[in-house]
């Protein structure tokens, strides 16, 4: 039985024109373009967020959210413009007509997956849970928007896609996931174990949905929903960071090994999260394989710019 994602998804458009045209050393051209895109997108995307936050600081929480939305919008527009300029194509991976259904599906999946992780952690006695009641969600929503959009454009839209263009799908999964995990190594309370967990469980899952759908929207929604559920609904540390106000507080039981609970880094570095999220990622990867996405991840013949 085919899934909605299989029916509505498209193969990833890896880029076939201009700077990525077929010919000698395309792997080198794709690699060089990948570095340029990562640097430019990260510097401008996060730079806009920082500037907008300072400008809108008097607005408090709502100002932070507006700044994140502006940064996300600039990142998407910049990515689309650079892809059009250097690759001679529309960035179908962020096609607007697929945005709302993709983001909503991703939010639901991210919330469901990480709620399952938290229920297992709390239900097994590995975490203490305390209900706190209504709390401001401005910070959590703004950080979720930032991480969902900017990180996914960089990690999947740039790193995964262009590594796939240069070296194939398995290298793309490995590089995108490894860089994504390594990028969290500098977070508060991070460890090698935590970075490996992020790379394997989250990196695989987010890559798999991009491969399955050919769009970034589900991965964007999933990333944002994951972080919001973890940080706001359950009040747990998100990759070692505090997401601000929360409805509850969830903390690892003292005296238990960090590899089991995630310790101060948070639930993402726990064994249950590694098992649950990796399992969902493997199933989704299999779905992408079954749908022929790995064989067809090249532009449709003469896809017009």
C-alpha cells in the first residue's frame, strides 16, 4: 500500500544545469558550490535573525518570534535565488504549494515521535516529570522556527543534496547526518555520545523524509515539532539548551548513566530516543527506497527553470 508521501512526493532535484552540468569534475564543482552555499546561507540567515532580534528587542517575546520568521523567510528566499542563479532551476524542494501540507505533516510527526520518547522516559522512571501550568511560548516557538528552517535548509537542502549530486545517496546521508550531529558538539553539556545520537537518530530521520518527499517542508516541520514538543510541552533540555517557558519540567533522574537518560544534554542523548527515532528513520528510508527515490533522484528530463 502506498503512503501519502509516496504518492505526493517527488524525487530530489539534485541540479543538472549551469554550475552542476554533466561533465568532468562535477563532483568537485558540486562540492565547491556546497561550501559556498553553506557559508552564505548560514552567515546571512543567522545574521538577519541576530540583527532583527536587536532591532525588535523592545517587543520582547513577540519580537523574537518576528525576528525568527524574518530570518527564516530571508534564508528560504536567498536559497531559492542562489539556486536559480547558479543551477538554472527553480528550487522545487521549497515549492510554496507544498509548504502548508508538508509543514503540518512534519509538525505532527515530530510531536508524535518525541512525545513517544518522553512517555517512555517518564513511564520507565528514567525521568522526573512535574506539571507547571500555562507558560509563555514565544521563545520556544521562535527557536523552533529558527532551527526548523535555517538548519534544514543548510543540512538537507545544501549538504545532503549536493553531496548526493557529487558522491551518491549513501554519502549524502552520512555527511549530512555527521555534520548535523557534529554541529551540536559545541552545545552546553554536549559529549561525543550526544553528538553521535543526534547524528544517527535525528540526522537519519530528517534525511529520510527529504529523500522520501523530495521537499524540505516535512523535515522542517518535523525538526520544529520535535524541538517544541521536547522544550515547551515537556520542559526538557533541547540539545543542552533551555527553550524558555514550558508547561512542565522533565529532568533525568540523578545517579543514572548519561548514555541511558541523556543527562544534562537532554532526552535526545538517551538510549530510548536513539532506539525510537532511529527506528522511524530506518522505516522512512526503506519507504523512500521502495518508492524508487534513490534510483530517481535526478532532475526530471529537462525540468524547466
